[in-house]
């Protein structure tokens, strides 16, 4: 039976301590009620043969607005982005030698419905779970989010493995390969 853990009480879907780190040891995350246009987050955690990935992007940088989707055009834009986010290979390229297969995908479009309880800042949250047959060969991730979302300017990246953690900021127009050292 596969366990499903959510929230910051766990480390990107992995039990706290599973990678010898605590949540309090992580840098502050931009989603901690902060909201900045042009900036998204990509969080990756590796444990055993599993790779957990979370991606968050503001609505203005993905669909061009953050208000509830009232028109047919707005609703279609939210569906298009949700469909795009449902395919993690659109956002990142993993080394084929690592043998990573998508096991689970969850995409949430938040704040785009009339009944949404939101603060005027709609956005998207995606969670991906991969099982990798040769996790030791997962040495990098080629991040494609700037190609998919051209309005995006900055990407805050956090990587957590059994050997440590690190954070970095990627900028549009710069190299987009993130090293995964285990």
C-alpha cells in the first residue's frame, strides 16, 4: 500500500527525517504566504528509489491572470495549463539511464473558481512521484519550465537527498540543468 503524505509536516512527500533532515532546516519557501509574480518554485527530494517533485507557479505567469476564471477563454486557459502540468516531462527531462517512471501526478488549480476561498492570487500546484530503477544515475534534471511558461523570470529550486540539501535560483535565459548529487 502506497502512503500519501501532504503538507509541510513532511518533506516533499517523504517522512520528516527520512533523508536525515528536518523541515526547519530548509530555507524559507516562497509559498509561505509570499507571492511574487515572475517567480515559481521547484522542490525535489530523493530517497531510496523515489523522486518527489513539487512545482508551484502563480496564475499570472501561467494563464495570464489570477482572478476567478469567469469567461470561456479564461476557463480554457486554466484547463490548458492543468493539462500541461499533468505531464511532468513537459517541465523536466530526467536522465533515461535512471529509469524513472511517473507513478503519481496531482495538479491543483487554486483560486480560479467563483467559489474559491482565495486572496486574489490564483495559481497552480503540481506534485509528481517517480519510481526510478537506477536512482544512482539520477545525476541531473534538465528544467524546461522557462520554455513552457515564458512569462516566468525566476525559479527557486530546492533539492534534498540523503547526502544533503541545497537551494538555488535559476533565471530565464540561463542554463537550466540542476545537479542532483546523492
